[in-house]
């Protein structure tokens, strides 16, 4: 007899239900485990605080950027030759770090010119990709500005020329290619441009470059081994935030001072980091200058916040033989831990010699105060920073956002409508900060500015005057100077025109 094959009996309905319940519970348990792991990672990332206080071996003398060589051409212009190039730099890692620089492997020389001089800068690009070089804080024609519309192709030379016509100030230069500014600056292409004038030169302020008048380009970095890590931290909207600080490209720097008073020219050259400068012994110091030059009078402070792109000049007193450390404290202006608000850094050790050369007292009056408050304001414009846009629009190189008339003053009201910090930079002009959140500006903003910090929900009113240069086709930029925000689209364009003239069409930009 042959056996009859029968299909296996179906499990009872109760057993099927229990099996499905076990499957569903397993899936839910797995999802809960993954969610918990994600929450742990988010919390760990948001709550991570960088603290290098007491951890830095100050074992390298501070490198002071050399003054750029220059010559006079047949037209009497001061000529500088700059080459953007690649190289390798000792940044304190096991091996030299691949970097970019100007006339060297990292950062660039300090350009210096007098008010009233005509300058010509030959900028040669040997980076291997297109870039630009922008003169941050300089009043100059738009086609010389070095923004996204003045692309310098790889292998090419761009030669802007203009007359320096603004008060003595600490300005700087850096790349500004559309969508790639963060990476180009982070790799090391930047440097200072000092403007001198007779009025400032006559003041009894420290002025011997590299001795009692010392530039400090402060930048945070992070590394992957010996390589610069250009990645944005997860769950953060600020861009690149580092866990180590370089000053003039020097890790663990110390500065030997030989005079009773020292002028420090601070530049926050970072991509996203806001610094809160103070000294370890909480000593007071005098704030004497901001973005656009000297303040009306010295202001005694013990701490000073600078956002990316901002500059300040301070004068610090020293006693023979003493040592102190310049630090960055947690921020007063932001509660966003994910933006680095709680981080602390040791930045620079300052060592006073046993005998110090005498320095004269700092003058009580320094420079005329900004004077736009008495000007007729022809229009008030509002700019809201949110997400990656300004007034809901991302940057479009083909679009002119603002048309301003030459020889007029406008009020620009800028609001941060985000949950994290921004700042605001306007090309070509130095503006007067009229109010901060409806109140008079703090002492640090009593002088001329080109960049202003906006913590979450802050609002500033700026008085902006447009003068000298008009071009309906070539725009200047305004943007957040936290560079990832700029690259993502938080930037707009304005042109300055003659009365009755309309905006043209931009050209020459690089996408």
C-alpha cells in the first residue's frame, strides 16, 4: 500500500496570534533600542563640552605674520604680490598637516598701507581650483571687492587696484567663493590688512609691529590624525567647530613681552566659533578699537565676545616677571551648547620679561565717534535671518536683492529668527550700530563695525551710508559670517547706483 501525503496541519489560531505578537514585540523592542541609542548619541553630542583650560603646553613661541613686501610702480601705487598655494604645515600633529596659505603654506603676510595710498594687489591662484580673495572691511569699488563675482581661476592672476580711503583699522583678507568659502578659509587662506593714518599714528598707543603691537589670528581646528577635519559635527547647525586653538597658526603659543603695555590686534578668524576673550587672572584691559578702527575713547573691560570675522584692538598692562593666559570663557550671549557656548579654551600664554620698557599712558580720546545719527535716513530695510536664508530667500548670484543710492544713509534692521547664533557682515561699508534689542549699543559697538553678532532672537538696527562707488551690474554682499551658513545660502546682494539709475544684471560669478 502506498502512503498518502497530507499537508501539515495548520497551527491553532491561538498559536498563530502568539507568534505574530512575538514578532511585533521583537520589532518594537528593536526600534526602542535604536531610538534609545540615537537619543544617547544626540544627548552626548549636545552636551559635550570642550575644555582645554590647564591642558595646553605652551611650548612654542608665537609666530608673528611677517609684513608683506611691496614696491612702487610707475604710477606711484604700492604693489603687493600674493600667491594662494598649497603646502604642509607643522600644526602640532604627528606629521605636517596639508594646508593652504598665501605666500606660504598657512595663512599669509600682513599687508600694510596708508590712508590716501593707491594699492595694487596681484593675486595668483595656485590652489588647484578656483577661488577668490576678499578684502574684509575695506571700502573699495565692487569690482575690486573679491567676492563671489571676482573669481580667480586656477593658474590665473587677478590684479585689483583702489585708493585706501578710511580711518586706521585692522582689516583682513580671505577667500569668498560661492558655496566653498568655509573650506577655503578653514584650510588656511587668510591674513591681515592694516590701514594707517596720520591721526592714529600720532597717538601714544603701542605701535611697533611684532614687539608691542602684536596681531593674534585666533582659529579653532579639529583633526583626523594629522589631517584637518572639515566635517560638521552631527546635530549642529554652526558648521565646523574645533577642539583646539591656533594663534597665527601656532599651537600652544607663548608671547614674550618686553614693554609695560602691549597692543593686541584680535581677529576671530574661525569658521563658526564665537570666542569670549578674558585673562586667567581676570585682569582688566582697555578696548581701544573695533572692526572699523579706533573707538572714541578707551573702554575698560574684563571680557570681550568676538564672532567670526570681527576684530578688536586691546591694550594690556604687564608687571615685570609676571605670566598670564589669554582664555576664552563660556559665552554670555548664547545658551546654545551645541554651538559651543559652554566651551573653554586656553589660547595664549603671555610672559613678561624681568625688566620692561616704559610705555606712555593710553590717550583718553582716540578717534571721532560714528556720526550717522544726524543723517537723514532715506529708507528702513528689514532683514530676517532664519534657516539658511535671509527674508526667506537663499542666495542667488543672478538676483539683486537691494538697490541703494550713493550718498544716502539707510537704516538696516537685522533680526535673528533662529534657535542658534548668527552674525551679519556688510561688504564695502563700515556701519554704525544704532541699537541692540532696542537699547543703546554696548561699549564694544561704540565705534565703526562691519560685522555684528546676533544671538538667538536678537535684533540690531544699523545705520549704513553708501559713498563714492557705483556700479549697477556688480554687487556687494551682505551675509552671515558663520561661513557654513553663508555657503548654504544666508547671503544677499546689493548694488549702489547713481540717482535715477536701476540695477543691472550681475555677471562673473562662479557657481
